[in-house]
C-alpha cells in the first residue's frame, strides 16, 4: 500500500539554499547528509494524523524532535523546517 508518507519519503528533495535555511532556523551546523538523514527519520516516525496539507504544502509535525517540516505538495521539495514549542501538559 502506497501512503502519503511513503510517497513523500520516496520523492523528498532539497535545494542548496534549504540546507542553510534549516541550519539557521534550528540553530545547528549540520552537514547536508545529516539534515537529510534527520528529516527522513523524522518523517518516517511521524504518524499520519500529524501530516496536513494546506494549499500547496504539506506540514509534518514531529513532536519528538519539536520540528515542523514544510514540503511542497507538487515537487516534494523541502521548503523549510521550523522549531515548535513542546505542548505544555500540566501535572495533576
């Protein structure tokens, strides 16, 4: 069965500029390969309810790594990766 997740993983691609953008937004200095490996693993472990298509982009929210990955829905090109704030869950 070919799921949206499988399709994104199979077709995921990057531009040269996006690597710098990702490092800047995540405050890291990862290599291109490290970024690709991290994003592939993050998308693979993210459950389908956390995939959302809005307009021309897919938004994939991975709460384990506190990131939101934006992927173009037509080209499957990574647009950016943003840090997200972990949800606060009060203790009872």
